[in-house]
């Protein structure tokens, strides 16, 4: 009798899906922020200035750099909205 096991790729995929779910990848706010980060990078690639980017996307330069830093340090979980309550 031959036993079969679940392949490594399936396990990795399930693990990755769990990690994405825990990070909030399905959260619409996270998706919107990630989309805006990518749009800013594309617009900056074509040498568009910050005033035009701010008008188009509605985020400031400081917000872009703050989101980018948190994405780099914490992954998708860093793009979740944070409480501002004291």
C-alpha cells in the first residue's frame, strides 16, 4: 500500500493564506492603502510632482512615507488603521 502526503507547496500555500488573513489582507482599508502606495510609486516614476499626486490620490507626502515605512517593517499588518485614542 502506498501512502500519499500533502505536498510542500500546498502546505506553504495554506500557511501563506493564513498569514495574509491574520495580517488583514482582505480588509478594504488595507487594500486601498496598498493600491495608493503603488499608484504613488508609478506616478513618481514618471516624474509627477507631489502637488499633483496629492490632488489625484488625496494623501500627503508624509502619509505616503509613513505607510511605506510601516509596510516595510510590519508587512500588510502595518497598513491597518490604528486607534488615535489616548
